[in-house]
C-alpha cells in the first residue's frame, strides 16, 4: 500500500520517490517535464491505486519495482509504505503500487513514514533486496540544515486482532530534530529512553497505532537509542544498509539481555515474545552463516565480543542483508 499523495516519478520516468504532502517542492527543483507529469490539469497530484482487498476469483495484480531491483512478488505480500497509518488486516495482499527508488523525508513537521511487512525477517529480507531504494532528506531539509542529518527509527510489532497469533512488523522513520532547550520537559528527550518516542515524532499528529508508544496486548514499541556501538544512521542511506542497522539494533539489544538498568534489552524481549521461532535453524544453516560472521562485523565496524545472550549476533544477517553497500551506514 502506498499513499497516493506521496507518489511521483523522476525526470527519467523510470524511478519513483515519495515526499510528504505537508511540504511544497522548491520551484525549479526538477525539470519542467517532471513537473508536468506530477500535476494534473487541476493542479492536483495524480492518484495511483492503493492496496485493497482482492475479491475471490479475481487475479491479484502483479507488483512492480524499479528496473534495478529484482524482488520475488511474495516478498511484497503484506507490505505497505507511506506517511499514513498502515492497514493492519488479517489477510495479506500483495503490494500493488510501485516500490519507490527514492524516499524523501522532510525535516520538521511531518507525520512519520511507516514501512510494514508481515514479520521481522520478512522486512529485512525485502529491504536487503531493494538495492535501488534509498532514504534521503528532501531538498527543503538540505536547504535548512547544513550539517549531517540522521534517522530516528521506532520499531513496532502489531497484532491484527486479539485472537491473532501473528505480529506485523512496522518500522517508523523521521529525521532527528533537536529539542528546543526552553521546551518544558526537554531533558527527557535527550535521554536514551526506549519507551519514549523521539522529539521529531511529536511535531505532528501521530497515528493512533503509535500514539504514546505505550505497550498493549496488541502492540509493542521500541525506540532505537544511540549508543557508542550503534549511532543513529546518517542520511542518505540505502535499504540494504538500513536492514544492517536494524539487525545491529537487535544485536545490541541482545547484548543487554541480562541488564535491566537501561531498557535496551526490550527489543530482544519483544522479538522473543512475538517471533519465538526467529532463533530456530538447522545445523547446516548455522554453519554456513557462521562463516560470514567476520564479514558482517567488518561492515558494521564492531564486533560482538560481549554478546551476553550467547545468540548468533551478526551471523544472523547472512541471509537477511545481501547485497549491501558498506560505506553508507553509520
């Protein structure tokens, strides 16, 4: 599912990108030919099909991705992306819209961008294969901020209904925004509280599923903090490297499995509760992945010497995050 008001084609007509409808593109930021395809005769953005239920007996539409991306259509089942809340439905339909090549995030007042998949492993596998997709600041953001811009990520697991045993994985993205020092309670936003949404998420209305980030029987939420081993990712960043970051966040959480002083272990516990089969694999699979462990430690730039939980750590990324571009993350 893709929010229709966020879609546009680039000037070459082969790639796609999103921008928030709360921002107005800078004049002359694209060739005139691109503007002509962006706006209809009434001056409004064109509308594209959104994800909807497929009637029985009808053939599901084939999903499409950019020309430089090769994705099995099953990896697009249950997937949605946009600045609107995700539709959490019991059945999974294949994403009908074009997967963008460029996802443009505004700086400041804008709803967070969501990216949803049926589960954690599915999400990372898909991101790893979308080598032609990247997240970057809008032109407006770059014109306002002259320093590096960083991504703030919130991970959420959601059940479609109380009787469901399945948990959907939703990751939310905004550009990090400093807290005004005069704002009441500003200090709490400078801590590494994994229960608190980042300040950048408070600058616009939040979707109901994310509001207050409070855990319920249907929803579990984790704000990825910055640590010495895991800084916020710098924009722009490709989807494969963003998958690396998400897996590194899980590995970092596992390091704190027996440490209750910070709350960093929460993501690991969420994973154990919502996806207990994540750590199940046969001996052959484990042996193959272990050979790749050193490679991914070099990519991330950090070892896993103090993995307190004794789990696979970065070796788990072997299947999930290839191909990758190692110099964009961090």
